[in-house]
C-alpha cells in the first residue's frame, strides 16, 4: 500500500516540476514583450551604458549616436583581446591536467594572462577617455561619477557592499 502511495507522490512531484519548467520556458522564450527584468536596457548589457549616459549624464541624440559608433568600433577591436585572454587562461588551467607542474611554468602562464589583461584594461581606459571627450564640460563630472559606479559594480563593490555599509552605521 505504501508503495502505491509513494509512486503517486513521485508522480505528483514530477508533474509539478514539469509544469514549472513549462512556465519558465514560456516566460523566458515566448514572453518577449520588452518587459524582461533581466534586460539592462536597449541592446542588453551594451545598451545599458547608453541608457545611463542618456539618463544620468544627459547625452543628447547626437552624443548617443557618437557613443554608439565608438562602442561598436571599440568592441570590434576588443574581441581579439578577449579571445587572447580566454585562450591564455585556458592554457594556464590546462596545466592542472598534469600531476606535477613547476612553479616557474605556472608563473610564466600567469604573467601571460596578466599581460593580456593589462592590454584589455588600457584599451578600456582609452575608450572611456574617448567617450568622455564627447561630453560637454557640464557633463564630465556626471560621466566620471557613472564610470566610478560601473567600476565599483564590475569589481564587486556595487550594490552588495553599499548595503553592508548601511548596516554598519
């Protein structure tokens, strides 16, 4: 008797999980009406910056067009660098397949990763300087503030640490 009851319970759990999966698919795939909370603005993560520049810095349509042009060229030039960083990191972590690896070899690979990452950071810095050049003198302090927010967010100091700081006071 308990065997039959256990089977019914398992069937009920499977049915609930199945219906949950169907609902998730519906909301993620078919319900694309622009109200996706995971979206960061027009164009996803890349469009997020354009929205911030427009709303927080006060970019006009001409400045947004200039920014979009810069962004497109920047990310086209960054793709090979990102590929190099990824490939170099892959090479570093492939060393884990070996039972013994000399520290000097690990350091060589780690240095290669850091050199590639340095190139990425420098290119990003100069890209942001180019975006800043689009700003009017009144917009520059606002732009600097937005960049600082983005850097904090990127390094994990964004919303999470702000909440912790509030709790400490």
